[in-house]
């Protein structure tokens, strides 16, 4: 690790948006694996073209703002805020996601009258479910917006 990267990863500087921006400029996203239709045991690589598109979309937000948003989300415990949400809320998770489905279930339990839908591994319920199964993902969101329920 270079001196600059080491400095960016120190406890003092890590929690500053400028340090995250500096460290993130040194990171190159490699194509990752995503969950195939048959579940977690059937990983398929994300194409380089798709990985570049996803990276490009993420980079549309200026890095300073992205770092601030990331810190606000990851650096806080939001469990006390969730019960105060008073609008119809859909929580979507994936059985094959990097984020365990029980996290989505815990979020839904804390939001009054929320609706939850966990996509199975067979439904391509990965962290990129919107990418791997856009038809189902969009149908779930559309159903919720239109009726307040999901199938």
C-alpha cells in the first residue's frame, strides 16, 4: 500500500469525504460475480461492459457528495429512525444478495405497515436484482406503486 493510501485508510482520515474521494480514485472496479438463475452455487461473471456501465452510473454523482452520502448511510445507526417513516414503504431484498435477507426483514419490521419482498435465488435475487431480473424487479415496484401490495 502506498503512503498516500495508508494515510487515507488511517482512522483519522478515513471518515472524511475528501479522504474517501482520494482513496476511491485509486480503486478500479473489476468485473464481479453475480448470482445466476440456479442460485448462489451458479455464479456467473458480470461482463466488463456491464461493470463499466455500473461504474459510470455511480460516478455521475460527484465524488465528494457520494462520499458524504456513503458516510451518512454507513456511519450511522438508523434503527431509531425507521419507526418514524409514515409513507408507504417497499423493502426489497434478495436471498442470494451480499446483504443477507434478514437485514431487509429487520428493516421492514421496524417500518410501520411496510411491505417486504425477498426475491429468491431462482428469481435472481442478488444485490443487483434490478440488473439481473429487471422484468420482475420492475413488476414488483410497479405493483407496489399501483396497489400498495406485491405478489
